[in-house]
């Protein structure tokens, strides 16, 4: 069974919900990323989203934009990220999702990418700027290698697009909690519950909520409505503030533990 499916099946049997941390692969370098992923797993992460750095991160706020710049400056490439996943697989079965813009994926060649990602131990891929209406070749290539295809649904998505996204998303559906770019927010969008209820009428696939989540209280609020909470910018900001000291990975692991339990 795909590791993402197995994770949600296990959590569903126990009534649990998933915590999905995001970090930009290669920020500050791939060696550090490996240590951070291992620390996140120890902290209670259920699935990891590895951001593939791209030179034009139009959907991201300044925190992740800076992380992308640092990752690219450190020489991070898709080859290096796949090698990182292979290294993770030597000691962990934690599900891994590549979170990317479509350009690096298409440039690789979809069939080649799918084979190499599957062989490395990737479980799913999210192409953040690929519209579901144009995704058929991508979906076919990924599913041929048992990779889950995760799509974003936004509060501004039309009813027809929501239906298409719900039909096409496997592993989980990523619900964007608010309009705009990524970044920490003080509170969740007031219409989030209604949006998630609408999504649920179209799919039985697990729903994960992201964009702006940064505290245990927000995680708990998302878990009350959805199957998983995604935390990105808050973690990337923590990595930025701890880069250059030996406490980087342990600090991120402690933060993930805090997000899950609320204990400092």
C-alpha cells in the first residue's frame, strides 16, 4: 500500500489526525534537510512535504521565497532531492510528498520523473501551479508508478473545478485555507468550515488544510474539521532563524512536537 494511504488508514482506525510539516529541500543544505526530517519524525510528523526550490515561487510569501533562494544558492537540484529521499528511506517509512511548481517536473519528463521518484521512495507529488483541467498527462504518468496526485482547492475555486479537483486528487486533497500567498496567520479563515463541508460533498479522500497554520490551537481547529493540518511558513521561518547553529534540527523537532501536543 502507498505510504500516504497507509498513514491515513492507520489514523482513521484510531480516530487520529495527521500533522504534515513542510520544509524547502536544501534549506540551508540537503544534509541539514535530512537531519530536520528525522527530527520531525521524532517530533510526531505523519507525512513530510519537501518543497522543490524553483526560481519563480509565485504562490509563496517572503519566508518561503527566501528559503528557496537559500536552497538554490546551496546547489539544490531535483537529483539531489531524490538522493535525499533515498537516504531517508534507509531509516524511515515516513510518507514523503514532493511539493513543486510544474516547470521542474515537466522539464524532467513526466514518465522519467515518475519512475525516478517512485524508485527513490517518494509517495506523492503536488504540482502547485498545474491546473486540474490540463493535468491528464501528468496524472497518468504519476499513477502508472503508484504515486499519489495531490491538487490544491481554494475557497475561490468554482463548483466545477472543485468537482474536478476532488475526482483527481489521490492520497489527500489539499485545501487552501485562505486566498493569497503562503505565510503565517494569526487565525483561521472564518468560512473555512463551510468550505471544507463543500469539499466533503465531493470526495471521501482525506482532506488536509494548509496556508497560515502556525500554532497548536490552529492545528486542533483544523483537525476538528479535516483529516490533516499542514504547517509550512512557521517551520521555514524557524529554520531560517536557527541556521548556522547546532540546534537547528532539534529545534524544529521540538516545534513539531509542540504543534502536535501543545506542550512547550
